[in-house]
């Protein structure tokens, strides 16, 4: 599992005083960086080196998140397939799970515009973070 602490900013909130629902996908995306580094150690974002493409996301909002307290984002590998994997994430505040999400990412060749088989060496590293 990867962990990331988020300090809630006033810009993350809405008129109702809680964190806006559009903020969770952004937090989860940024918390996936250690996962991305397994596939792309240099984190160079261009079509010659980047090899992941997102094909699906989903989010469940379990309870309101508020401004005053920090958030912990927990990131796990839920499923490892032949060409794709599923990342599962949780947002915690004050020891309570507030939101969950999943992202399906495909190992992808942007030059050829097709999916590829995930190498065994990468699969082994992903297994270390399995849920």
C-alpha cells in the first residue's frame, strides 16, 4: 500500500462547507504517482516513454470531508491482469473512511496505439502493494 497525506485547502471546499466531490478524483490521481513509478521510474510524460492509459474510474462518497483535518489517501493494487491492472484507493479523515475509488489502467504503447502485456518484473512489484 502507498500512503499520501493531503492538507485540505480552502479551494477544495464548496459553498456547503465540505470538500467538493470533484476534489476526490484529483487527490486520488496525485496519490497514484508511486504506482506510476513502478511502470515509469523516470516519470517522463511523453509518448516515447509513458506506458499507461486510464480506461475507467469510479468513486464512492461515503461521508462528508471537511476543511480542518488532514486526509490520508491509501492506494492499493486490487487486480493484476495480463494487460491491465486495477488500483483501489481510500480517503481517510479522523480514522474514518470517507471515500473510495478505483481506476483501471492499461499497459499501453502510445506510438503503436495498442495494449501490451505487463512484464513479469513489473507484476512482481505490483504484487507487493496488492490489497
